[in-house]
């Protein structure tokens, strides 16, 4: 029996998981704990608390998926004043091998550890196990990456595709582009400004401010409170969640219009990524937003815009498209990476 440590490290919360690796290379989680990252000055005391809670010793390897760019085994977290160094962690935690990987890279590894219950398949396509796998995920930002099979193992590659230009396709989207350029006094709009949690709110504000449909008092109050709290690190409301929930329930016209446009642009951008990679190994939609708006993604709007690429439509119809329902896919990936599988 071999014990490894997996972690999903974020500026707000951190999840640590102790995993047993069997002789058949099966991963069996045996302990897990969620922490508020801000309650600790560094990762080391948090891990030591986790070890003490579980009377843990002799950890073989550890891997942490971290919300930030990893360079030469070091990372400065984006939303908390932590600087992590894999060599320092090895010494201070007494673990022979510690890996730090970007959180979206961890998601890439996690794709390899999912089963059918973790997925909702929008389009079965014609899968090819030797072809690339694509990942796209809207959450705080818009992550994009891919996997390529080499010599019987997958190599994981993150990208900065979310910072590519937003490409409007029709009048409403051109109006949205102009609205964002004027609102933020910027020279260009990345697709992440539209397909993300903040992008979802921006679309709502655009439709509201252009008076394309009426605003309900309930959602209006949530959005106004969020706008008044601009600049505060902690927000008392989550307008993105409120808008998405109201749209799924079909109780708010503005929320429904917002999510319709959001899903259309999300599907189109996923199709753009698919055209560049031809991921017949599958395109996986990850991130915190997708499972919460699953009925909207299943409605056909996402797939229509995914495949609506003129002469390339037939190609995109052959690409498998899956929604990842498991919220801990990054933690699964960190465990797979730590195990060296």
C-alpha cells in the first residue's frame, strides 16, 4: 500500500485528500478535508494540520493543483499572498517528491480518471482514442487545454486560449462587443470577458442597460448589491448563480435571455477550440458553471453553435462532447499525477 497526498489549492478554499494506491494502481481516497485558505499563512501548516487530523506518516508523493502559473516548480498564487516552492515543501513536509501543477493541468489529468457517472454526453460523435482531447471550462475565467497521447501516456498542455479575442458573429454580439469596449474603456475584448462568471454578469448588464427585456426586482436586487460591493474582496451575493438558477427554472425573462446568449457564445468558442485541435478523443466542458446550467446546455443551443461552422459542420458533428459533472476533477487529476499514472 502506498499513500499519496493530493491537493486543490485556491485563493479562497483548499481541499486536501489522502489517497491509497493499490497494487493494481487503483486510487482509493481515504481522507479529505476542506480548508479556508485565508486562515493559514502558507500551505505547510495547513498540510501539517491535515496530517495530524489523520495521524498520517510516510507519504510517498504529493501533487497540488494550484490557481496560478507554475514556473520551475514555484508559483505565486493569484488571489492569496502565498509563494510555493516544491523543493521547500519537500523539506518542510518530509515528502520525497512534491509536484506543483497549474489547476487546469490538474483538470487535464483528472479527465483520465473519470467514469461514465461523472459525465453527461451531449454528442457521442465518433471517438478515436489516439486523437487529442480538448478541455474548456468557464468559471472565474475561461480555461482551455488539451491532451495528446504519446507512447501510451498522455501529455497534458494548458493554454491561454481564454485570452484570445471574442469573435462576435451577429448584430447582438457586435453590440455586446461595443458595450464592453465602452464600459471598460479597453481596446480589445477577450473571450474570457464574455464566457466566464464575470462575463455572465456582463451579459446580464448589457441586456439590462440596452433595455432588451425587463428586469425582475429579485434578480435586480442581487445584481445591484454586487455592483455596490465592487472592489471588496468578499461579496455578500453571487449574481451569476442567481441568474443561472432563475434561467434554469424559467422564472425570469432577463436571466433567460442572458443565459441563452452566454450558452450560444460558449458553444461557439468550444467549436473554435475543436476546429484547431480536432479532438476526436473528446471535448470536455469543465468548470463550476456547466453542471449548474446543465438543462440549458442540453437544450440543443450549445451544440448548435458548436457545430455551426459552415463547411466544417460535418467534422464537428463527429467530435464527442461531454459535460464533466464531477466538481473534484482537479483533485482527481492531482492524485493521478502524484501516483505517476
